[in-house]
């Protein structure tokens, strides 16, 4: 059965005022109207912000927000104190949410069943691992349903930035660091185990596509940040778990001359369709600016589809659709693609 298509992708970037963040909702369905014969990149404007968030200031003037996706239309925003709120883009409504057990400074979240597993990428050992679950609970006023956090066993590896992660086998959350290798958390047993000394060969989240029984992600910087397919299940089926290697590699975008890559994100929209978001600085513009001028950042959102090809449809090909380039506000440093 083919998975349902997701219509919107959310981009959160720095707002006009310090400490504010604008949420833009990008309709990806219009990107897939017709395949492209070439690599045309369309200059476009971001849609108006759907919502603006601002973080509470602190005595040392450090304020921050982090954003996670709960489902297709709901986003969780948390501040540096662990306070949280949920924004429903479909209803354009905001509601309070229970605070995190501890603040997280660079959180990631993956969904396994009806639970969202939240872990800090920043390498701070003291930031606990927890699951966010929508469930019923009893109060003096009766039973009511709400989001609740459940503490989970801490990660067994030494503090280090998480470079890559994925859900494997429907129940295991894999996380990888360059220094410590790859670990797996089994959500059924509630226990960690080590998969190997190797690190996963992609950056950020790799998305599983059930139609092809493969994971899709962005290769690491040394591998040119290309769009790739991986078979993580095959890596675990061998007697000795070994590092997965890319099965397919595609170039979804030819950057313009002088563009310096900053970061990339991948969102699976369903049925083998993806949004690939890439962020760049312009080298020529940087060289022409004064040292204290803020740098200009560009965001490119590209729509691609993976289809069967070759004999008996056993191969895979990537089909390019529309790509749009957005000019972000001068000095923009933060971005989330959800």
C-alpha cells in the first residue's frame, strides 16, 4: 500500500527582530505538477510567515528556541528553559504543552508508533532521553488526554554530537557519532546496544520508504552531500553488523558558481516523493562585503521523486521536479526544515 502524500513542509528561520523566529508553510504539491527536463532553478519569494515565535530573554541575553515536528500540521517549540508550546498550522492555533524534563539545546525527534522519541544532539550527557506520548491521565477533575513525557535510559556513549539517525525495523532508533560509532535503542525492550564502531554514512535523518524497503538520506560532506538510498536492514542481517554503503546516488541540484553549502535537510512526502532543502552562502557576495556586514543566505527547495526503472523495475531512478530559490534575511543563522 502506498503511503499518503504530505502537502506542506515547514521552514523556520530568524525573524526581523532579534530573538524571533518566523515559520513559513511551503505547499509542496505545486512543485510536482510536471517533471523538469533540465535543472532550472526558479527565483521565488517565501510565503508570508504563518506564525512568529519569540524566545524569553535571560540575564546573559542568551535566548533560543528549538522546533520539532509532531505530525504533518503540529510543531513543538521549546525554549532554553525547557518550556514548550504546540502550534497547529492547520487550525492556526497555539496551545501550551508540558515542559521537557530537562532543556535540550539541539533536539531531534523520531516517531515510532504513536510515540515521539526526543534526544539532544548537542552532546550534553545530562540532557535526558525521553518519549513524548499523547495519552489519557487521571486528575481530580477526571480523565483527560494530553501530551506527556516519559523518561528513558540515558545514551551509553560518551557525550558527542549526533551526526545521523534513523528508525530501523519499525522499533529501533539508530544514532551515530563520529567518535563513538553507532548505537541502537530498542523501543520495545527500552534498552541501548552498540551496532558497531562505524558511523552511519549520511547526515541528519534518513527516511524509510516502505515501497522500496530502503532508507533515503543526504550523504556526508566529504561525499558531496548527495541524495542517496541505503539498505540499513541488510547491514543488520549479516552475522556481523557492518557499515551500510550507498546503494544509489543522485545529484538533485547543480549549485550555482560560487555558492558555499551550509547545510541540507530531507523530508519524505510519501510515495517516494521528497523535498530536499539546501542552504548556501554566496562566495562572491561575501568577498564584496565589509568584514562586519551580515552574510546573505539562500535556501533552495527541490522536489524529486524516486521511481522504479530498468529490467522488471528492479532499479531506481530520480526524477526532478520544480526547484525554488529563496533569499533569506541578511544575517540569518538559524533554520529548521520540518
